[in-house]
């Protein structure tokens, strides 16, 4: 496998470098299952991106008008606005789920049911097994007689209580039972680290649409990171992103060549 590495200053820089490079370094595959089955796409074997200043505005790419193509992501799609009933930030950071949706990232991050053995251990209050906390309506809350955890607020609360040297604080999206879904979550986890007074994110996507998915996802995730850093009381830090399936679909390959002035 070829490991492709990009170091970028900000999120639009990461996007452009990845788009430019995949036209030369991506491998063409036929999609066997899932979204766009039967079509082809360019894909990196494995991609790692290191963004040193991901909070630098703008967070989204802005394509020069001379290219004659639209920006890959509209500002209103991420932050809300005309034409969109729900912003990507709501999808990422709130528990709301529409009928027919098997999951949302926000539901997985902010509304985690406490059940099974963990609930039994919680009720027993054994401190050697479970980190039991007060039901405060924010970190731990109750709905219809059931307990839920908010992972985002739990991580914030833990860093506040115990300090930065903690390797346990992972925001987890994936469930083992997701194997049974026709379209399981692409985002699997967001790992966190506080170092030198700054909150850093390490993000992993199993499969990732480079043209429109990456810029929208990372703009939302960066907004989440900035919120958490402010709540913890540290500076906003860097971002490392990884995927074994960062790709360009066929329609986007033509757009990418126009943007990068490649034939």
C-alpha cells in the first residue's frame, strides 16, 4: 500500500493539495457495494493529512471564478441558510434524527444510551469499573426513564476535572453492530489530545468523498474542536486526518481537473 501524506496550513489548503495529488497518485477502482455501486472512483490507498492551523478562516474552499465551476460546498450547507432545513453542524453536534435515518453523527456523539453491563455497573457504583457521575442534564441526562451520555460534554468535563494528560478521551461514532447496516458511518472516531495548552483532533474516516465530503466534514469538525477548546479553557490546536478510502467519484474527477488546470 502507498501511504500518501499531505502537510497543510489550513483546511482549504489540505483540500486542494489532496485533490491535486489524487489525479496523479490515486488508483482507479470499481465500486462493488454501497454508494455509487458499479461506478469507478480514484482512491488513495491510505491518506494522512496534517493541518497546522485548521481554524484559519475561511474553513471552506473557494474556487476562483475563472474555473467556471461551483464551490464544492455551500456555506449554508454547513452553517445553515436558505435551501437547507438542517445544517451540517446540527447533524454533527445535536441528537436530532429524521425519520428514515439509521444514525446521525450527532446522535452517536451526544445521545449514547447507558445500558447492559455498563448500566448495571453504573447502578452498583463500583469505582474500579465505572466512572460514575451525577445526572446533571448535560454530561449525563435522563429521558423516559433511561440514562444517556453526551460524549462531547463528557470529554470536556473530564479534561476540566483531571487535566490534559489523558489518552482515554475518544469521541466514538462507530458501533460493532454497524456491520449490519447497508451504509455504516464513514466517520469512525475523533481522538483528542491536549498538548502545549492546545486541543488537537485525530480524525479517522473509513471512506471519504474528497470533493465535497472532506471540506464539509472538516469545517464542521473544526467548529466542534473550537467549541470544545473554549469550554475546556485551552487554545484551539491542530488536526490530523486519516482515511483508507479517500476518493474522487467519476463526476468529481472532471471538476477536479478543471480546478487544478490538468487535462
